[in-house]
C-alpha cells in the first residue's frame, strides 16, 4: 500500500534529471519511480509498504538506496554512481546532499540504451551462443565471489518459497482449490526427494547473497560483455539463496521464451566454470519453482486489470503454470554418446540436441576436449601441446567421461558424451555405463566422406589460428588438425553397432532424425509403446 504522498520529491527529482537533458522519461514500477534523461537515470523508491518490502519512511528508503548501490556495484560498478540525499534547508527549499532534514533519497546511475537489454535482444534474435558463454562465465564468477550464509537451511529455504507460491496461487484465482492442492503437493514431494541434497549444499556454503531476480530484463550488454544489474536489494531472504536457484531463474526465462538451446548452453558452460555439478539434479526443480512464482504473480496482476488487458497476462500466467507442471514430471535420464572422426560435427550436433533431451534445461554435455583442457588448466580456445594427447591421457579422459556420466545419471540428469569413440573398448565401456546406471542408451556414429572431413578440419584450424576474430570462439574446442584426422582415418574402428548418421547435413536435420528415439527412452516406463 502507498503510505505517503511523494509529489514534491518526484517533482524535484524530475527537475534534477532535466539538467541532464530533456525530455525526461518516467517509468513507474510497484516499488520505484525511475527518471531517464540524457546519460543519467535517477531511481526514487516509492513510499509503499508490502509484506516483502518496506519503504514506508525516508530513512528506510535511504537505507534501501544505499543497499542497492553497494549490491549492484558487485556486477555493474561503472553504472551505479551514487546515492543522493534529498534534503530540506531551513528556508524550506529542497536540495541534493544538503545539511537539512532528510526528505527522500535517489540512486544515481549511468544510463544505458534500452536496446542493450537482453530481453529486447532476445526478441530481435540477437542472443548468440558466444554471448551465452560469456553470460555463464560472468554469473559463475559472480556466484564464486558472493558471500556465503551458513545460517540458513537448504530445504527449509525452499519449503518457505513453496508455501509462498501456494498462498499466492490460491489468492490469484488462477486455478481452483483442488488443483492448487495437487500442484503444491507435487512440489512438496519433489522437495522431500531433494531434502538431503539441499541441506548438504547449505552446509557447504552454496547459499549465498545472490542476485535474486536474474532474468533477461535485468541483464544488459556493456562493451561486449553481459552485465547484471537491478538485483533484489530490499529483501535479504529473497536473494540469499542457493546459487543454482539464482541461475534457475535465467534458465527458466530462456526456456519460457522458447530458447532451449540457449538455456542448455548457459547450464553447461556454468557447470564447466563452477563447482556445482553435484547440484545439477536440482536445476529442473528450481526452474519449476521459478515458473510457479511467475504463474501466481501473473494471475494476481491479471485480476487487477480490465478484461481486454487481463487476457494476455492471464495467458502467460497459464503458460508458466503449465511449464512448472511439465518440469515437475518425473522422467528417467538417458545417456547419448556421439562418436565419429574429427570434422564430423559431434560437438555441433551435441549442442543442438542437448536442450531437447529430457526436461529443461536438458542434458549435461561431457566433451572430451573440454575435459582434457580443464585438466591441463587451459581455456577451451587454447591449444594443448602434443604431450596432452598421449594414450594414457586419453584413457584418463574417457574414464572421466564415464565417471561424471554416472554421477549425473544418478542425480537424474541426462548426459551426452561427446568424443571420437573410435576404439571398440571405449564404445563398449560407455554403453556399460548406461547399463550400470539402469538408463536408456543411444549411440550415434557420425559418418562423412574424408574430403568433407578434411575440408572442415582445415577450415577450423585456420579459424583457430586467426584467434577470436576468426569466429571460432568456444563452439568447438578441438585441437585436431589434418595430421590427427589422417591418423584417425587410418585406424580400424572395428564394427560400428551404433546408429550411423550421415554427417554431411545440418545439425538440425540430424537432431530430427534421432529425437524420436531419445524421446521414447526418456518417457516413463508405463507410457512407452
């Protein structure tokens, strides 16, 4: 509710903003009024009081402004400039940072173009794989720096969110009482299955002071780098959360916008950068909770709108609700292995396929080149010396693929193993990994004429030699050159019993060819034909 009138403060901030350029654009949200002018933005907290937000006095608004500045400087230091106090002198005149009584406060920020926001870029189809890689690295680094909180219980934290979602859903009128009962019970059942892991992660310091509202509209592009801003500053509980629950909001947002490949890429690159593999089995559950939040918030918003404006908001709320239901459905994990000589496009096919294996965000990709380079402490885009490709090292890498695949499958996460697999014993071993885990297995062998492979490998090698400007980036971390390809082609791979696919076609066509087999394996046993 609104607790006091701020017309005088709003008028004064509007005048201040005008000195940076006319016209001044005002944006009003549930908790703030933002003034945009020239290269500046001024954010005034509204005098409101909600169960989760208290801006009821000038002192509390000043404290929130100071918290917003400090917390957002963690990720956007160049854009969060200062907290400015609105004061009244003895003559009754308002001023900035004067000696008089405190009237209000604003956060002064450096403005950025609206078209640099990631939600706007998503609508224009401008979110590239390279940007997703950079974003994942940025979030992983932010979470690594964030302050842990060892006072909170992991399961208890999530139980509180589920209770809030249940109350909000019932108040929104989005579904009837019996449907709300069923929906909430599904979340409580999922929580019971994950309770031990959630509490273990809390004890290990995985609950940290995170962003809290990590969605595309709170990320912008600055000098080529994804930049997080506008974190939750007004409620410590809403932002002191498991780091994977923080990440899950972004993954849910990408999946909701029908960008499953982007969501999966962020998921995989984040796990590559962080030490969070043990929590990968929580991500779909966390995404479901985030979708449920958006469902009941949207339902409540629609209830306060006229019918013509309410319908699209209500439709989106229902879509979030359906997404949450889908994410909660138990699905058996599967193991897909993609093999073939260098140049067959294994990594490209894996990237196109992973977001469509099981529930969002899809499969964990275990790529032999990334694992090898991580073991030697080099970036995926850097070349390794020949000593990193001895038979002993390769044997270790294939063993690591199997070990990590077993761990992921036990956690309920599907896996794509991406390696050459040109030795019969390696193919037998990865199939045995699936059998030991009791999950479905699909082996895919990519074939292409030698001339096609050599042309691809040569082009990739030249691109890597040109560096980042060549466009190679992290799409394919392979160091294989023509000499490596010739050696592979000279070896007898033995009998290939895996599904053989013509690799001289685009990745989308290959995915379409194998998707039905994967979908059938990932169905609950009682639904398989």
